[in-house]
C-alpha cells in the first residue's frame, strides 16, 4: 500500500551525509597508519592499508551516489539542495585526495622519504587528519541546529568552521616547512619532485575540509 | 417491498465496506505523526483511533452527511423513490469500486472524491446536468484546494512560532513548559467548540454562540493549565528535554485528528446509505431529513473495524518510514490538519483528511522544519483529483444503467 501521506517522506540526505562523514573519518585514520608505515623502516602493510583506503573510498562513493539519487525534484530541505551537493562534493574530495596521496606514494615506494624529513611529513599528516575528524562532528552539530534553530547551536557549528579554517592554516604551514626543507636537501631531483608533490597533495586534503566548512557556513546562514 | 429491503441490505454492506476502507486507508493520517514520532505505540494508536473515530462520527458527524446527500445533487432527483433508491445504491457501489481499485493499484485516491463523483454521476443520470448544484459543487471543489493550503499555512505559522518561543531558546524545556497551556488549550478549544456547534449534543445544551465560546475558552484554559501541572509532575524527574513535552501533547493532538477524521469522513460511507435508508423506511426523502444517530454510529464502527484490521500493517510502515518527524513537528502537523478538517466539517464541506495532513507536513517543510519532504506529491494528488471525480461519476452512471434494467 502506498499512502500519499507516507510518500511525502523521502530518505533524509542528512543521514547519508553523516554516514559519508563517518567514512571519511575512518579513512583518515587508515591514511594516518599508512603514512606512519611508509615512514617506518620496514613497512610491509603499506599496500594493504592503501587497498583498505581504496575500498573505503568506493564505499563512500556508494553513499554519495545514494544521497544524490534519492533527492527527487521538489524535495523540501532545510538547506538549499545545491549547497548540500557542493558540501558533499567537498567532503568527498577529502577522500579522493587521501587516496591520491597514497597512490602517489605507491608509484615510488622506495627509497622512501629522506630521513631528515620524516618528522615534518608526519606533522603534516597529523595536521590534515585533525580537520577531517572535525567534519563528522560538524555534520552532527549542524543537524542539531536544523532541529532547534537556536542561536547557541548555530554558534557551535560556526565555531567548528572557525576551527577548520585554523587547522587548514596550520596544515599550510606544515606543508610549507616540508617543501622548503626538501629543496635545501642534497638529494636526487626525483626525490625532491616526489616529496614536493606529495606534500602538496596532502596539503590539499585540508583545503577540501576547509571548503566543506565554508559550504556548511552557507548552509547555516540565516 | 422485498427488493427495497434487499437494496437496503446491500446498502448496509457496501456502506460498511466503504467505512472499512476509510479506516484502513486513512488511519495513517491521524496516527502517522504520533507513531512516527514514537509518541504512542502501534497498539495504542489503533485503540485510540478506533474509539475516537466512532465518537467523532457519532457526535460531530451529522452535519456533513446532510450536505453530501442533498447539497450537490438537487433534491428533485429523489422524487421518484425507485430511481432514487437505485441511484443511491449505484453511487455507493461505484465509490466502493473506485476505492478498492485505488487500494489495489496503490493510487492516492480520496474516498471523499470518489463519493462526490459517484453522487454526481447518479444525479446526471436521473435528471441531466441541470440537477447538479454547480455553485455547491464549486464550493466543494474549492474546499479541496483551500483545505490543504489552509492547513499548510497553520502548520507553517505554528511551527515558526514554536521555534521562536520554545525550540530556539537557551532553555527550551522551561519555555516549552511555559507555553504548554497555550498548546494544550488551543487544541481543546477547537475540540470543545466543534462539540458545541451544530451537533445533537450542542442542540441539547442549547448554548448561544457567545456562551459556547466563553465556555470553550474557559474549559480550554482550565484544562490547559491542568495539562501543564501534569506535565510538570511527570517530566520533572526525567531528563529535561523539550521534545518530551511535545511527545505528551502529541498524544492529545493525535486523538484530536482521529476525532476530526471520524466526524468528517463518516459521511463518505453513510451519505448514500442514509438516502437508501429513508427511502426504504418512509418511501420518500424530504428536504430536511436528519441522519439518524445509529447510522453514524454504524459508520463509525465500520471505520474502527478498518483501523483494527488493516491499521497494524500501515502503522508498521509508518514507523520505519517517517523517522525525521519528531514530536514538535508532529504536533504542528496534527494540529493544523485536525483544525482544518473540523472547520471544514462544521461548514459542511467534505474535505479529505489526507490532503489536510499533507498540507500540514508541507507547511512544516516550508518552514525548514524537516530534513526532507517530497513536494511533488501535491501534483500527483491533483492529478488524481481531476481523474477520480469524472471516473467515479462514469462508473456510477454505468452501474445505474445496469441496475435500472435489472430492478
């Protein structure tokens, strides 16, 4: 039986958004492990962890397509549909970029990162994992805001967005340090190229997280 | 007189079947938001809906029944008892057929529209197009457009109000409690008024309009504050969450919807049956024949049976599908839908409870209160408006021709 009253209620895209954000967060942790493994002396699990990330990325893609596919024309949402889609795109780009970074490493797994840069690389990785973790929190808090529209709750969401901006800035600085140091090293040009491009790719992860924050700012605008 | 009694029996059966269908299909409207928001369990919902549909049908329902019977189709067609009898039966059969077809095919067809269409078909068959009271029909069709819009506006404003004075506050629980007498009281005000105006009960009490309003205001205010007292007693020990307040209030408003639904929808099943009943009993139908209470009660029982038998399955679907509707939203939807239906019912306009409920949900949706609502259902419903009325009319005409040759 299909009742008109029931067919009004379509699956909430925010459920999907939350699920997607959780996937992104899980992926960030695996990414972190993979990076630690890459830096470590004897890394056996890198390929395995990379496959895990690839798998998660395709899982998240399914969620993304489900969200996009289940919003028929004429669906009323608390936010603009395009804002929602752009937010989702940015959140998904975080994941894509994580995958890109691991792919890039896999093209030249040996001889690994120069000893002198290990610490800086791990610092950069940490600085991009933080904003990713914020994303799922932000989605959850935003959902609360759409439930009560209280100024207090709006402030909570806006504070997370501010944190994201700050974290992106920190990640930029870490990326900058790494690139500066690699040029100062007396090493192979291929190593320099590989490291610079890697630093840029990892730095881009934080950019996408920040972009997601900016879209969220537009969604919670009054 | 034997065939007449045969027709009466068939009329009872089909009338009951129509009432059963109303119960089975429309129970979702009254209880959906309450069950979806987990304010009550499925079992409670079925019980409440059953009882209150009977009460609403019996004590508030009579006015609408009159209108369908003699408002749209001119009384002239009822002058020949035999034709009128066959006509009323074919209208009832045609409407029942349409409702069954709609249920079978899962189409959003309203029982109200089926019966109105079927009555028109019968009228046209007996007296041509001139017997249709076009002005009255126009008013009914207009009410189909106005009622969802009206419900939408009430729901929109009510939800915006709730957000402003309760939900967005730093301490929503405290504010919710503060405003609870208003929410409870305004619900009760409309219910009490609907009992006092144009019902057998109201006539017995013989209160003037002013007295009735004053009485309703007074009792609503008293009970509103009593409700607040109860809420304070029940909820102070709980975690102070504002939705808990609305959860309690929503139990009341879903009763309100069930009551309004019974009052309004019973006419769809009982209208033609009342015509048959009077023709058989008295041989003719006068201009001012009241609908007997027991027929309304019979209709109410039919609706309750439908709820009891099919309600469970429908409610289960609701529980899993409507997850985004929480108690404050549910309250706004319930209140707007029931108020719309009761007002229309009092004005003698046969509106659809479904459409009022749909309007209410859209109102909350437009107020950005729901995570996702499909607006397009409105267009689908409109298409079926345009289709149901002529289709039911044609079916009724065909059945009428067949029955006329047989009987």
